[in-house]
C-alpha cells in the first residue's frame, strides 16, 4: 500500500519499532476522546439491520443530518467519510482548482486524480496562517473553485470567511469549505458557513462524524450545497450503498445527544487553554494558537522526524510529523488534544525531549 503521509498509522509504526500498538498513545490523529453514552446499544441496533441493504437514498440519514444542521435534506450528500465526498466533488466541478496551503493533502491528491489544474495559494504563516485576500484577488481569473479548510488543518485556527465568500459570489466562483473540525470551535455558529448554504449556490461544505463524535472507523461524512448541478453530477458518479447500516442507525442517536455535544465543547475550551499554556513553557518551540482539537508546533533547532522518533521510543507517544504539508518544512510537528491524563503524559515527555 502507498504511504499517503497521514497520521493514525499506529499499526505500521508499531511494527517498524517492534512495539505493541496498544501501548502507543496516538497524538497523530485528531479524535475526540469522549465516547457517546449508549454506543454499544446503538451498535447492536445497527447489527440487527445488517441483513438488509441500506436505503440507497439514505432518506433517514439525510433527515437526521437535516435536523442537526438545519439544512434541507435535498441539499445533503452523505458519504463514506468526508473523503469520499471530496473525491466525488473533484469529478463534479470546473477544471481549475485553487487550494489554500498548508492543508489536508487529499484535496490535491483527489484533484490530480480527476485531472484538475491546481493553483497552490498560501496562507500567511507569519500572521497565524491568515488569508491573503489580495493574493486571491490577483489570482481569481486563474481558478473556478477555491478550497479552504476551516478551522484549518494543520494549524487549527478558525477564520471569518465572510469577505472571502463575498469575493467568490461577486466573481461567480465556487467556495469549498472543509468544516470537519468546526464543531470543536467555541463560537461555531459565528464562523460556520452552513447558514448560507440554502441562500447561495456558490458554497460547498464538507462535514464529518469522524472527528467530533470520535468515530473515525464509522466512516460517515456529508457534503452540503444548494447547487443542483453539482448535486446531480455527484450522484451520477457516486457508487450505491457506500454507507453501512451502523452509520445509518447511529445517526438516529448521536446528533440528538446534546449533553455529549455540550460537554465536548466545554472540555476543549478548557483543555486547549491548558495545553497551550503548558507547551509555551517549553523553550525553543513556537506554539500556534488553535480553535480546535490539535496544535501546530514549530521547532527552533530540532527536526520533526527526530522528535517523532524520540517521543515514540522513550514515551510510546506518536505525534504527526507535519513536514509533508505544502508550505511547511521539517521544523513542524502537530499534536492532538486528547484526554487530560494523556495530555499530561505528552507534556511531560516533550519537556524531557525538548527541555523546559
């Protein structure tokens, strides 16, 4: 299998370093450590549905998502994780795509596989990876669609995209926004563009259950747009039955669990503050602000691969070497925010490896 350069490769790393995968604390993948109450019961409920094909139109699933985000079910395209939607979308849009980097590598990979022309634009690293609107304006005739992650992976900072959206509307361009980490943001409603989906056809939003609901193995994501042409094209390409009965059944419950949602948001507001403060007590690193469940760190005089190996061999801790993000180099690492106990272990070992 080709190494696609993502995190969450615990089994591969464990084999390389002769470790038990269960002993490794995975800070390379950004997953909510909290578990939905009653999850086992819901899984058994889904198991009972497995002797029948899932509804090919995912009517129940789309209705559940519709109630959760207040968007018409006709504008919701469920997928086998947000990644399936990304790959379908690349087959369904104009041939010129601009991507704001550094960001998730599957945007570029899926675009290349669909034969799109890619224009790589850059976020401003010196200003917390802010958007350079002037740069986008200067290049606006070079692309049909613009892809941005908000909050952005790998730095985790959320942005107000109102000006960018207006620019895209004025120039009749498509704005694609990956909001798979948006639910971790304290002021989610302020920053999310979901509220504009039904008003403007210039928006396509990606969402997922993977991160916030802590179930990457469920593989449930969805796209949102009122652009009927894109919806029709995606359905023309989409394979049938890519979402299983477990995901469909769990959608009856997880979106309704208000306590889980509120507790998770409160936890991350508090734990982000703790992690940022503790990490900034370590010398010779730069810790970037974050609004989500991971933190980007720049090493002043060490290399990302060296630190990754040291943390793994000395502390059974797996972090994300961020050197393969476009626009970053081998001085960057990314760490997830996990349970408080696991975060304490990470801080302790990072202090040992990097010095107080």
